[in-house]
């Protein structure tokens, strides 16, 4: 779920909250690319709850084919990550440039 708004005609701001769950107790946690980030538990994890994430992102349109943006994401681990990793909160920031030809 999220809240998206345009403070002006060239800027979009997105604020999102994600609840992340595995498909099954033997599933792995995957990166957006599809590769495994955290392997599943072969005998079945105690929980399928990975955690919850808060995201903030902005996109600024410089011209119709040229945008810049950035954001911040923070993941708070749930029971699956508590069981399979050191389970510290993690966060990252990013900037990007988008060129559409």
C-alpha cells in the first residue's frame, strides 16, 4: 500500500509500505532479479513472514525523455529473517537517471 502525490507538474513522490511473505515455509527470499537472496529452510521455516519495508522515492522529469530520481528503503526483519540470518534492520539509498529514446 502506498501514498503517491505530485507536488508539482514535474515531480512524483511515492511513499510505500510493504508486508513481505514467502509463498511457502520451504520457499527462499528472492531479489528483484529472481536470484536467491536468503535460501529457504529445507525442513520448513517456522514462519513465512519475511518482514516489512518502508520506501520513499521521488522522480523529477527534466524533459519528456529524461528523468532523475532517488529513494530510500528500510527493511525491518520478520520471523523468517530472524530464523535464517543475523536479522538486523537494513536500509539503502539510491539515485538514478532514466533516459528514454
